[in-house]
C-alpha cells in the first residue's frame, strides 16, 4: 500500500536558507536530505492502490492561484514538552490556506478524513526518535527566532509517496499539479 502525503517541494532559495542553519549546534538528530525538504499540506498515510489512484485523479480538480511562501521563526513540537521535532515556521497566508483548503476538499470527495487539529504549517528541520530533554533546544530556538526567508513563489504542489529504504526515508513525486 502506498504511503502518501500532499505537500509542496520547496524552492531552492528556501532550501538554501534552511540548510544554512544546519551548521548550528543542535543535538544530533535526523535532518532531511535536501531533496526531501518539503512543506506538508495533508498527511494521508497508507492507502490501497485504488484509493491512491482516486486521490491522484481528484487533485487535478484543484484550481488555486500561485502564491508566495514566507518562512519565519523556528519552534518545536510538542510545543510545551520535550521536543521530537524542530521546525521552521511558515506564514499561514491566504494563498497557502486556499491551497490547503482546496486540496483537503478534493481529497474529502474521495473519502479522506481531514486532520481535525488546526493546520500549523511548518517545515521539519530536525527529528528526534527519542525526545530531547526539556530545554535542551531552547537556546537554539531563541537564537533562530529571527529566521526570515523572503516570500518565494510557489507554482505547484505534489502528491508524494514516502518509502522506507535501508538508507532512510525517500519521497518520490507520484504526481505534480500546476497552480493557476
Ligand atoms: O512534513 P513533516 O516532516 O512535518 O511527520 C510526517 C511528515 O511531516 C507526517 O507527514 C509528513 C510526511 O511524512 N506524518 C507521518 N505520520 C503521520 C501521522 N500518523 C504524519 N502526520 C500525521 N499523522
């Protein structure tokens, strides 16, 4: 069963800006490979081939204009507890919300159950199998609160398939959809 999610492949300018922070001292964890860096819109999970085909097809209906993505600030999940994920913040602008809503609506037509929690757009930078001790990342987070990458145009979104390989996770693009 393919494991799917809908997301945005980040433009080079954003990947460059985020990778430039990699040298700073966070405890070692898993930082995504350049080609894997993305913004998730909807996590779908494992679905039968027929459902994957239906999702791939219905996403063609999405008709949303291109928009600018702005990156700012960093943070952790869970927010109040021992972090498992360190992320870069993404401005939840009207353009991004329109794409998030339209892709969610399209998937729902084919039976997808949308995440009930409020969408908190973020780009995962570091992931820890074992949560860090409380406070261990707070200095890094405070030091990088002023992260800002200027608005960069997004002109497509992607239906990704994620596979676990001996060499870590690999994301392949099952389909790419142009924005209008
Ligand atoms: O884009 P990021 O890295 O934040 O954490 C997974 C990754 O998020 C998330 O989907 C993205 C692509 O794999 N993900 C994985 N399993 C998930 C789950 N069960 C999940 N999100 C929600 N529920």
